[in-house]
C-alpha cells in the first residue's frame, strides 16, 4: 500500500486558517480547504480530524498570532497611550486587501454567537488576555497623567475593545484609511479629554 504523501503540517494549517478567515466556518467547504492546503481528504482527517477540529485549531492559530501582534504594538512605545494608538492605527493603516478580510474572531462571534460553548470559550479567553494588557496600559497612562485620574479603567478597556472591533468591521466594509484614522483619533481624544481639562 502506498504511504500518504508527507506535507508541512504548519503550512497546511496556515493555509486552512486563511480559508476560514476569508469564508467563515460554514461557507468553507472541505474541497476549498483541501485545495488550499494542498493535501488529500484522508490526510486532512488523519492529521487534523474533521472540519470542526480543523476550524478550532485554525481559530486558535489566528488568535495566537493576532494577540502577539497586538501586545507587541502596545509595548512598542514608551508612552502607554501611544502604544494603544499604535495598536488601533495598525488596523486603520493596514493594506486594504488585508482589511477586507476583517477579523476571524469577529467572524466567529457573528457566525456562532454564544451557541457554541467551545468557540465562545476561546473567544472569551482571547478577549480577556487583551483586556488585561489594555488595563495595564491604561493604569500606567493614568499614573503618568496621560488620561484623567477619574477615568474608569474597566470602562475604557471596553471602549477600546469596541473601537478595535468597529475598525475591523468598517475596514471589511470598505472604509478608507483616512476615515479609519479619524475614528482612531476621535477615540483617543475621548480617552484623554479629562486629562486635558486638568
């Protein structure tokens, strides 16, 4: 019996992630995935399990890469507020073809809502990790006088997360770079208004 053709598992997963990111779970057919991954049906089942298990692994991969990028952007500036600005601008200033993909996390929220406990758990865990990083940045910004001393840190975290999601959805809908930049600057102005008054 012929042995299955060997392939680069990480590269195959990367290609599957791109398909799910662009199409979502339901619209990504097994044939779409096999063509993109350049593997046979049996190799997919033997290596990744069924389509759902492949999707969960692809979502986990997307989240790990995306979160690492966001944390690096937050830490790339000496000023905590400048780090937040950099993270938001990374979405606004991304190549339009990249922005058109939207966000795989947001896509999962739209497609599954809270109906799938496993996916909801993954999304909640990812959100909590960014929440914690943003909270740290905002507490430092408050201590350094970049935002007002009365700023509700938890509320500000939710505001930034909502802004981030809004930028990704707007980018997918075709908003141009300039309008997305304006959204970022408006959000930052809202965060700093109490500090400016002082």
